């Protein structure tokens, strides 16, 4: 940990906090524009191109428009909680950025003060981010409940279940990073990757698990079930309008950037320059690292947009099954494997051949397991049950294994 | 800081939690009371750990164990509440007659 | 009275106030929200005592999982969550008397036993993840293993309790209360 944290003068801390806030808001406006342009490109459209150069001011115009709209509070709503919910969703999204490192120590222009480009550093920094982002769930659950609408309630419940489930996989993906870095502080993890290598390479499974979990955690396509338009109208924010809706929108995009920044910090070397640039001596000093950091984050944002432009939405049961039956067991197994390998290496290690043999056996076992056919459902030798498709007064599709009795009329 | 403040806070929280368990009808709200009591105990453990300051960190370790047990407890407790709700149609423990299936049917 | 002590007392006030509201409000969801505030204030108290790791675990597990689960259950049971949904029993006066007696008795014991004892200002590394990790995976590893068994048992128990029996019909998962009526 850097000795400067906790001893800086108050104006430096306030300046850094305000700067982080500004960067996040502007980055959000940029990301909304970026997403619309990229999705448009993927769909052979042009996208917003009227307001400002390349349509860059479009999101600003949209924001102003949203703020000027009528603010509706439904009669059935629980007023206090209804107002509290968007605030609860937004504040944790910003708070997580307190421990994200943007760069090394720099000298503030026009002064002699030297400060790290990070608001503060905690020994348990990543745990802090996990804890703070888990508070954001409240915003969504309470928005769903306080709206007094069934669509919103269902959306809020879906979202809470989804975020709790995928948070587990996310936390497990972090564990192997902690084991490699030997610390939970974000600055230390970046420093450890400078000595070793980017953790995305040796911990590739963790990285992949984290990438999937972060899409699930931010409610983005293909996991955007809480706001599945075809089923739930707008999900938890169905009843929200005007600035309160804008706050949810802001929270969603800031959360997207937060998980991307966390992925950059934990797996892609943080603010340190990527390989070809890192040959240049000045790459890791001064204000340049901010550029590398934002660039790496933008790659993840692009992945988010790419996924949205490519994949259809998953069904809810598939999604939960995937999270609990595939992602979490895989993360657990991989964490175990990393722990064992780390222990062996710390105890003196094995020779190359043993590692290869053990690895080969493991891969073969996995392949064999993958090819074992799934156990068939109990043989349905009995007559397929008949379902009257119109029994309830309205047509329903037959359940699997049931045969529809055709109305003779 | 005086050691008495955390201990007094923990006593107050324990009393409030006890009241919640005794006075509430809804099973989920009784669980809230239980959580308050558990937190009072946790606070005691952490305070005594900081006061005693032994190298084994026994108080804080025990607090972590208690947080884990509380998570297990809330999972089981909510499963029981859901079962109760299924059987009787309400989460009100005073109305619950769930000794046997026959009795439950008779009560309805 | 030091700054730390003053902050601690303020957080204690918040914790007690919101805890009182959590057990007395007539709205079930509001009760859960006041509980969140209590737990957050207690996490702040942990920070002031110097147990940094415990404080963030408290926020992560209690606020991030346990109370969300409570809210989830409140919505899942489809019990009324509107005003006057959280009533108390008629013996609340007895309950209040018992609680005051218990809290007062405990407080008397605490004050008589530990008055004048002082907490040392938090030293670096006392509540850190490293020292607690060393303690748990060294001295306390057996309780830790047993705890994992407890968690497994709770997991299995919760699944068994919420599973419906083999006689389940094709009804949609939502129509349980209606089913219980016939």
C-alpha cells in the first residue's frame, strides 16, 4: 500500500473525488453514444449523427430531455421508498470507484503535490467493491416493490435473484486472483501483475467466469431478463419516469464501467501499458496510464455492446440453471485447482513432466465427462397424457409428453 | 475509546431483538429480531477481541463463523417460512396449526 | 471524549433508533429497510473498533445477501406488504417488559464488570484479512471445516423443505396458496 493514502491534504482528496465523478458521468454519456453507434454499425444503420460532431452530444440531449419530462409517482406507490430506490441504485455505483487505481503517482499540475491517481486504497479493496455493489441490488428490489405494479415487482425479484446468484460466481473468480497476488488491495494487485504477468493469462478460466458473471451482474443482454420487454414491459423501472428513470439509466451504465474497470484492474494489468507500448520508457509514468486504463475499459464496453448486438435473450430457467449448475461448480473446481497448484509451487514445485501428466489426465477426464450422454428421462412407455388445450377457456400449448386433443369443432 | 460503549450498544440491540422475536406475529419479522440479537453478540465478540487483543484473533474469527452460521440460519428459516406459508396461506405464526396434515386440514 | 468515541456514540444512536423502528414499524418492507440501516451502523462501529475485514464482510453478507433474501421471501410469500401488514401480538407489553429487563440486566453486568476498561486505538493489521486468515486457517481450521459441513447441511435442508412432494401436479409454480385451499 502506498504511504501517501490517509496523509493527503483535504483539497487533494476532494479534487480527486470530484474528478472521478466527472469522468464517470462524461464516460457514461460517451458510452451511451458509443453503444448506439456500434450497435447501429452492426445492424447496417448509421445511429445518432445529428447533434454535435459524430452525434456525440446526442446522449446529453437525451439526458436533458429526460430531466424535463413529467415526473410521475403512481398512486399505489410507497412514496418514500419509491424516491429512495433510484438514489440507492446510483450511489453505490459511484462509490465502488474510490479504490480503482487510474494510474501511478503523479504531480498535480501547477503545484508540487505528488499524489497517486486513486482516491484511496484499502487492504481489502476488492471486498469493499463487492460489498458496495451488493448494496446496489436494493435500488432495484425496492424500485420493483415500491412501484405497486406486478411487472415491476416481478422484474425486481428476477433481478435480485440474478444478481445474488452471479455475485457468488464473481466472488469465486476473484479468489484465484487474490491467491496469485497475495493481496486484496487493488493497487497491490496491479503491482503484482507488473512483476508477474497479466492474470488473464495464467487464470484464464477465472477471467472467462468473471466475464460471464459481470454480464449477469449488470443485467445486460443476453442476461437482461429483469427488463425483458416482451415479458415484463420495462421490468423494475416500468413505473419510473423523468429524472428517476435517468438515475437508473446512469446506474446501469456506471455499473457497466465499474465491472469493466474491475476486470481491467484484476486481469488485464490495470493502468499499466500493454505490451508494444510498454517498450517505451515513459509509458507507465505521468498521466499516460489513464489513457491505457480507459482504453482497456473501453474494450470491455465494446464486448458488452457486441454481446447485445449478437445474442438473443436467454430464458430465465436456462439462465439460473447455467449460473448455479455450470458457472459456480466450475468456479469452485478451478479455485481448488489454483489453490493446489499454488501450494505445490510454494512447497518447491514439481518437475515439468509431472505437471504435464497431471494436466493431461485432468483434461482427458473432463473430455470423457463431457461426452457421457445425459441420463435420459425415465422412459415414457405409458400413454402420453392428453391435455385439453382449451380447458382453461383460452388456448395453451401442450406440455412436453402430453398430446393435444384437437377440438373437433 | 471506552470498552463500555460497544457493550452497552450490544445490550440495547439484544433487548430490541428479543422484543422483536416475542412481539411480532409475522415469521419473517421474527427472523429480523433474531438477526438483531445475533448482531448484538457479534458486536460483543469484536469489542472484547479488540480489548483482549490475543494473537489468535479468537473474537473476530468467531464473529466470522457466526456471520456464516447466520447466513445458513436465514436460508433455513426462510425455507421454513415458505413451507408455513404454503401450508396455511399466511406467514402468521399465531395462526399456524401445522402439527399434522389432518389437523391442518381440520383447521381449514 | 475523542473524535472516535463521539462518532461511535452517534453510530450507536443510529443503530438503536433504526433497530427500534425495525421491530415496531407496521410495514414489513420498512422493517427490513430499518434493519439494513442498523446493520450498516454496526458495520461502521466495527470499523471504528478496528475490525476492518469484519466490517466489510458484514456489509457483504448481512446487507448484501441476508436482508436481500429476507426481502425476496417477503415478495415470494405474496403475503400483504402494504400498511398495517406487520402487526404485533397482544402480549407486546409483556414482551417489552421482558426485553427491558434482559437488556437492563445485561447492561448492569457489563458496566459493573468492565467500567473503566479502555480499548486501545486500532493498531495496523489487527483486523486485517491477513491476520484473521492466519488465525482461521491455522488455529481455527477444525471449526472452519465443521462450519462448512453446517452450511452444506443447511443448503440440503433448505432444498428439502422448499421442494414440493412427488405428487406435484402441473400447476404453475405461482398457484401454491390456491392449491393449499382445496
